[in-house]
């Protein structure tokens, strides 16, 4: 039996694909084999691109937006899941070619689901969301490269954003010295509250860099790209690693081979969308070990579904601090 639900749906409007609040029938949902009652979703940078239509994220229309969700399984044709299971999804094409999390219910492929760690409420899970899970993948890249806290400071760019804020929390919990790069110096207290030991002005890095500069960072988590990433590479210490996940500052990479051939730097790409399930499970396990509701509360606000279009504009304008959880039932 179908019922009505509210959702943010991307449709073509005046030649542009944009998301807006609509009422749908549950029969309009995806054809996944698990029906989930969604509790929360979030606003990530990519959601901003999708809902405003400023990035070509939604590859078909109409499509429910929202790249992540957390909620309860209502029914399942996948034997791995049963009614009552607490689940989440990050990426896997949600809001690209699959209906996403900005809806009160969603049908998803059982193979996309991760069990919400017992310690976390649905709200906690989405306070982390795709940005926080990506931050954990970046931190794993740093750890797996053998970088230990005594090797030197780790740089986090786009620090006051979602990936940046959770990266600072995680690195601090693991004992690293953290330097935070921000274009919003007025948020210095927020960043030091999360665990940043030093605040660096965005303009110090978002500039033309030399092929090699003074060695400063044992490792870096970069969600900005472009000239910032090039400067980070030029300043990373011998044998260091830079985990690159984002493009908030642009898609270019105006660098040279010098950091790679003269300092043995590793540039490690992070893709949260098609990341293998084993890495996702490891990430969520470690997130549950390192974070709790109190830590997450510092960087999280909760907003109703109807606010998503406005928040999508705000995140692209660099005005969102930390994480925004969306209560799809409010
Ligand atoms: P947010 O908007 O929350 O954070 C981005 C931060 O980048 C901003 O808060 C701001 O930090 C900084 N920033 C914004 N504009 C610029 C600019 N023009 N130049 C330099 N810095 C800028 O986004 P998210 O944390 O959700 O995502 C961050 C990036 O990571 C995005 O590009 C996103 O697409 C990408 N991403 C990639 C994933 C993957 O799988 N590879 C998964 C998740 C995210 P401040 O104000 O402190 O300077």
C-alpha cells in the first residue's frame, strides 16, 4: 500500500535541474530491495551542488536528492537485513542515479547499507554523515602511510567545513598536532575548541606556490584542491602523505612533480562514493571508537527538510560551519 511522504526532489526548472520540497507517493521511490524509514540526512558540499543545480550531480530526473541517510529498516527482500535494523548509507550514487536521503522513506539496495554502530543514535550517525566518514577515510590514509603523532603536525584545509571539522576532532583524539587552515579567522575559537593547535589563514596557502617550499607538515587532509593543494604538496615533509578529497577551492592542481621526486610525497586520493564495503565498515567502527555525541555536538546544527534548498546555497557560499543534520520528519 502506498502512502504520501515529503522529499526534496530534483526536477528540471527553467532549463536547470534544481531540488525543491515535494510530496511523493511511496510508489515513486527507488526500486531497491530494502525499505528504510529515514530519520535523518545531512547537507554536504555535494548536496549543495545537486540541490542548487550548480553541479551536474543528478544524472536523471525526477530524483530524490541527499547523498546520505540513517534510519530503520521497515521491510527487506535482502536476507542480510530485517525490519528494525538500524542502517545508514553514504554515497553509492544516492542523489546521482539513485533516489537519495531527503525523504521520509527510501528504497535502497541492501548492498549499500552499513549498520549504525550501537553507540550512535541516528542523529549522531548523520552528525558525522558523508563528510565525517570521508574525514575518517582521510585519517586512515594518514595512519596507513605510517605517519605517527611524533612525526610532526598534520594540516587540515577547509577546516571549518564538514570534512575539516571532523578531521580535526579525529586527529586530535588520535594524538596528532593539528594545524587548521581557514578563510574564516572569526571561527578560530570554534576550531581550537575542536582540537586545532594552530590556525592558518587561507590566503597563506591559496596562492601561487614554489615547486618546493619549507617542509612543515608530516601529512595533510585537503578538502579544497587547486592552489591550496599545490602549496600543501610543496610544504609536506619528506615521505609525507596528502589525502585529497575535495574541490571547495577548485578542481585544478597547479603543481609540479618536484614534491614527488625530491621528497617522496604521496598524494592519496579519497573517494567515499564507491569506496569498498570493508573500508566503510572499518571507518564506521573507528568513528564509533573515537567520537561521541558530546564531541559531535560542538560542530552540528539540526534543520528541517524544508530548509535544504536554502542550506544548499549557504554551503556553496562557504557559510556553513561544521555539519548540518537534516530532520526529514520536521
Ligand atoms: P563544506 O562546505 O562543509 O567545507 C568546505 C570548506 O572549504 C569550507 O567550510 C571552507 O572552509 C573551505 N572553502 C570553501 N570555499 C573555499 C575556497 N574558494 N577556497 C578555499 N577554501 C574554501 O564542505 P564538505 O566538508 O561537505 O566537503 C568539502 C569538500 O570535500 C567538497 O569539495 C566536497 O565535494 C568534498 N568531498 C569529497 C568526498 C569524496 O568522496 N572525495 C566526500 C565528501 C566531501 P573555511 O571556511 O574554514 O576556510
